[in-house]
């Protein structure tokens, strides 16, 4: 059984369309899409192949994984 994910918070999009990402209370950067998010998680020691974007450990604020820009 895989180890549970640490708490991951993806904050609402900022005016440039990026979303701040925190992993286990550490800000890891600004993601501009799912590819960026998965790279940040890989750098945090997680296997991107094992991460499911609908995992309850991922808290999406201001919209889910399909929201990466602000409405005009």
C-alpha cells in the first residue's frame, strides 16, 4: 500500500494565472499548470506517477486542477 500524501495546498490563481503550491507547510513555488505541480511534487520527494489530482490530501483552493488563470 502506498504511503499517504502529505497535505498539499494549491492556492487560488493569482493575476498572472499561477497558483502557489505548499507541500507539508513548505511553499514549493508557483505552478502554471498540472505539469508544474507534478514537478514540484517530484522535487518534494513524491512519485508523480502515484499522485492523483483528486486525492483528498490535495486541497484545491479557488478551483480544481483545471483552473489556472483568472476570469477576465
